[in-house]
């Protein structure tokens, strides 16, 4: 997320949270003069900006949740590897799902600490040079998830093409 987008989101959050602050300060502290009220409002706004900023940082850090990681991997597959929708159409016999299953099985074996965790399953659908598991079960599950997403997209595109013809 760009810094500008982040600032816009924080500004929106803070504006929504702080609309009533001047009124609340005036109601809660009628003894305050205008300058003191503005100072309280400014402090309130700063606290809310900081809270919104911290919440956004937490959200970004949590952007490493499963869905975000899978989306990032699928995007990488398309941009870096060229595995576009057009390319994926060639794999109409379940190869994408089979490959996802292979990466999932490796992750399960890694989680269970089996020594043969990275052995290529016999039903790996492509040349062995394309078999690229990592030592990280999460990374292997991310690859599996991205392959499942590609398979879903391929099937949906096929269905749409059938409806159009």
C-alpha cells in the first residue's frame, strides 16, 4: 500500500472518529477557553491518528494472512512466471489441482516432521524440474492455494466461454 493511500485511509478514519471531539470537549470541559479546547481536540486527534496508524500497521503485518499470501503468490505466478489465464487453459485435465495437492502433501509431511517431506509425489503433473517445494510448510501451502485459485479461475473461464457459445 502506498504511503499516500495509507494517509488517506488514516485521514478518513480519524475524520470519522473525531467529528464530535470539539463538541465533546466543550461539553465535558466548559471551563476551557477556545485555545485549550483546540489543544484538547488536537491531542485527541493525535491519539486517534496514532491508534489508526497502529491499527493499520497491525493490519498490514497481518496482510501475511493466508488469503493475502495466496493472492500475492498468484499475482507473482502471473507476472513473473507468465502463468496467465490463457496459459492455464492448456491444463484442462486437473493438472493445477494435482500440483496443488502435491504441495499440500509436502506441507503436511513437513508439519508432521516426516523425513521424506520434499519427495516429489508420483502424480506430479509436470516435468520434475518444475517441482519446487521449499523447507517452509506455509510457503508450500501458499503455492498450493495459488494453484487452486488458478484452477478455479480456469474452470470459471471455461464455464463462461460455454455460456457465450
